C-alpha cells in the first residue's frame, strides 16, 4: 500500500486534472481536452491499457477520431478493447493511428480486440478464443494473445468482458467465470507471465468476503494479484466506472510479473473534459506499466 505521502500525491494528481467547465458536443469534434489527465509512459516500460469503449463508436466518426487522438496522446504500447461493434470500425480507428495495428475477435456484438503500437510491441501469433461453448459464464468468449515488447519481454494477455448487472444469477455466472479462468491459466499457462484484463463487471473489494466472486484469485496471493487493488481500496475518485460509481474494470497479473509493476493508474479523462462520457465511453481506461529492465 502507498504511504500517506504517495497517496496524497496520487489524489492531488486526480484533482489537478479536473475541469468543471461544461463543453458543448459538436458534430465536428475531433479532440477532447484531456492532456492534463494523461499518465506519462516511457521507453523502459511496457505500457498496457484495458478500455471498455461502450458500443464503439458512440458518435460514429466523431468518436473514432476523438479516441484516436487520446490514444496518440497517451502513447501506451498495447490496448485491450471491449465492446467493439464490427471489424470495419476497428479498421477505421486504425486508419487514424499511423504506426498502429490491431486484431478483433468478431462474435457479432460487443466484441473483444487489441491494438498495438508497432514500433514498441507486436502480437505474436493468432487471437485464441476459449470457452466459446460456455455462454452462461462467458457471454463473450475470453480472447488470448501473446504480445512481445521491443525489449524482449513477452507475455500473455487475456481480454475478458464478463456478464453485467446485479442479482444472484448474474453474480453466480461471474463466479463460475472466475473459477474457469483460474483453471485455464493454472492448467495451460502455469509458468507463463499472464495478464487477465478487461471489464470484470464486479468488485474486487467486498464487505463480506463470501460475496467476492473473485475470491479464488485473491486467496491465491502467491500466484495472482490484482494490480489495481490499491485503486479499489483507496482511490474512489479513480474508480473505473464513475457513473455508478464503482470499480469494475481490472488488471489481474500472475506472479511472474509481481516485481515488474512500475504503476497502475486509471486515466480519469472525464474529469478534464465532461464530453468524454457522451463521446467515448462510460468506462475509464485502466493502465499498467511494467518495467522491462
């Protein structure tokens, strides 16, 4: 856990990028005013983002151009995206991102995909979906890729979007998904550096531990860690789903990466520009930075 001084610095950053001025949404909007809410990255870190982009694109070309502008300004290496509508939308986004490439697992609705900056990272091999036949726990099949940084660091990314909403039945579906995910990684990737990231649609902090659908991962602290646990515990202003508010987007890492984490942050872009939620998404992007040296 951060010391009080470090926590104060982090909270000061959140408030420093806040802007209360309402701004109109226009049809010719290309960029949001979000520069002060970005988090610096470097050539010595492998910078990975998970981002639910809400039925992308919300406002057609306006959204695509605005998202491309944010991606270029944040300058991360790999982004795992949830709620892509179709391949042509991803292709249009990449048209505005010179030097980037991407891949989509097209199931027909609210799909999962990845984009990456080609001079910093690469996807090695195909997208691998799994549990495609388990609709109850996985209304959208998890998708795995192998990514390699220019430093030589290589790891598996598993992009997920679990069942939404409250109620005992939906929680049971997410609990089953958590158990199946752990079985998959334990069985197939026991000694691999793995990141499971995406829209988990549930909390990792509960008043009653028996209610935590991800308790199987949390209790196995020797092998797994939620890199965003400190955000969930201490930084309500940085929760990933501010409209509720709640923190439901997560980055789960295996022990091969425990000593590589340089930082995990939420990009609170809506605090800088109130048009964000109407143009881009109701979710904020969550970023992890891994030391490569």
